[in-house]
């Protein structure tokens, strides 16, 4: 694991690629073709996933190939997160059940929890964790350098914050990332994350995708 | 203990200026004109301190629950509404539970899309006000889970206020509702 330095306050060097994320989250964008505002849509010029290699909670490789051709809703967090992460994952699990009836999300769509705390979140820990929220949810992580390949392409931030003794917490991007079947980041739903909010955002984004892309 | 920032949703209302009716010290202060100026000042300070420290048992705790921790995870959070029907502010200076090694108040905040937690050494519940702990906002972070708890079981918490009896509360364990939010 690459989370090795106890002396540095910033253990996980952060990627500051945030153009579309910080500029566009929650802001209405205008579709170039009809000038109609589309709430929360990161368009035009969406970020596109670059190559990455994570390990999922079963030990298999998770790469862009497993996201291509299907919708993916991704949340970045860590299992020792007491508040934001379980709140978001409960909502994602409930939303996923409803989205199975959506023709675009269907049976191939997936929800993914990516741990930015590989020091504590082993494959076994991830398996128990995501399995608690949903048997269909994917969990994945990788050494920090590998994680950065993914987070940098999405503008995701994470930082280890030391606590008492050996304890620490992790500041992290807290949104749900909507990745299209073409690996485009089309939207980020920021907290509060609710089932209703996720369903509404997916309807908006998937409708735009099906009619414009 | 250092004085922490007062949570913004519980900012103190204008002072009523009342003194505690059982404060013998204060009665003496108003009936003895021969006291020195320094002595009067000291008593005024004590009176101010007394007006902000009250017994926990005067608080009401409502809608409390502990998030069911996922298997293998020893960290979770508790949520509740603390109501102070009295006329004086009450500070919660600590929380203990046999079920956890440590309990700390935290505030979750999201800035520029990034979530972070701030530790609050204590919280204040102003007179006639509420302190609301809810997912995604203020919460009681619980670490070092001892044993395992399933939905429907209860966990006892002791809220301390610095003096007087602690407020005892038994909070049920349950998962988050999918649309639960602050």
C-alpha cells in the first residue's frame, strides 16, 4: 500500500483537476442545440475516464472495460466514514433497485463504491461493506498511485487527515458521479444524497444522453 | 477543556439576565454593599458561568437512533434532537457509552464538493432551542465498537454537562432511510 508516510500531513497527494466538476456541479448548463437548461448536466466537453486498474471486492480487476456500454453511478469514500458515506450508499442501493426498471439503466447498470483509503480497506473489508448495502453493489480500491489515475480524470479529491494516535480520517469528494456508457462524466450529484435525488438526476441525464448522444 | 465554536444552528439568544434561584452566592452579592469591587467582579463572573451551565437532565432527547454499523466496521454515528425547554443554555461536555470506546461530536460540511468533518469539543443547546444531529450535518461519531448490534437493539448513551446528573438515553439501532437527510 502506498499510504506509508506518517510524517506528512498530506499523505495522499491530491489531484487538482476540477475544471468541469467545480465549475459545473449543480449549475445548469445550456444545450447547444436548443438552449434549454439541463439541471446538473456537465455538458458540453464532459470529462472522460482514462485508463485505470482497480481491484474489486471479489479480487477481480476493475478497468474502464467494465464500465463501457452501461451506466455507472460511482461514490468515492472509505469504510470508516461514519456519516456521509453510509448515507450516500443507502440511497444508492435503494435507487439501484428502482433503476432496474429503467430501460437505460436496466440490468446492466451498476453502482460502485471506490475506497480512497486502501490502507484500511482490504478486499475482504470492502466485500463485507458493500455487501451490507447491496449484494449488487461493487466495491473497489487500489494503491494510491493507481487510484490517482482514476481520480485525476474525474476531478476527485481525497486527503488523509491525522487524528489522535494512529487514527485518521479522510476528506474526500462526496458526490455521486454519473458515468455514461461512453465513459463520460455527465453529472455529479452533491450532498445531500437521497434516493429521490439520484432518480431525478438519472432521469435528467439519461434522457439527455438518449436524445443527444 | 477548550471552549469550542458554538454550532451555528444553536446560536445563543439574547441573554435573559436571570440568575439561578438556588444560587446563595448571588444573593449574598446583592445584599452586601461592603464587598470590594474585585469581589463583586468575581461574583459577576461566577454568575455568568452559572447561567450557562445547567444540568443535563433538564434536556429532552427526541428521535434518537444509532446507525447500524456494517459488518466488520467499528465506526458509526448517532443522531437525535436535543431540546432545551428551560431558560438557561446547557452545554454538553461529553458523551460516553459502554458500547463504544469513544464518542465525539462532529460536524460534516461539504465545501467545493469535498466532505470533511470538524470535531466539536462540546455543544450548546440554548434556552428554548434545539440542537439537531442528522445525517450529513452534526452527528455524534462513535468509534471503537464493542460487540455487535443489530437493528432494533438499543444502545445506552450518557450525556454529560459538567455538573449534575448525566442525561441517560437509550437509542435504537437502525440503518439509514434512503431519503433521510438533514
